[in-house]
C-alpha cells in the first residue's frame, strides 16, 4: 500500500502538471499568434478571402495544424485533471483529506 507521504507527493506533482497544462492551453488560446491566428484563418476561409488555391490550401493546412496542437493541449489538461482527481481520492482514503480529524 502506498504511504501517505508518497501519495501526497504524487498529488502535488499532478497538481503542478495540471497547472502547467492549464497555463499552456491558456497561452495558446490567448496568444497573439496561435489562438488568434487560428480564429483569423478560420474567418478568412469562411469568407472565402483567399487569392488563389495555393493560399487557400496553405490556410487550411495551418488551421489543421493549429487545431491539432490545441487538441493535444486540451487532452493534456484533461489527463492531468483526472490524475489530480485520482490522487486526491487516494490521499483522502489514507487520512489526509478534507473533514478528517486525526487524534494524536
């Protein structure tokens, strides 16, 4: 069985990774290049404002690339949310959680 300290360390690591994943996704979405660029390219494609087929293809490829990057960031965030949830549950089970009053 895992120790209280070991579970607490794993929970702390998972929380740090979740914070990092959340920050990376936020940076992508709010960043001047990637998140905004994705929106701009999607708008341009919707408005059909390309000059030629080559430009249209370039934009579509870039949209695909940016969407894939965002998808990976979202998956990472979800994965770490689940890890934090699992380690938090284990932490509470071994006596380190909310509402637990230990008598010394």
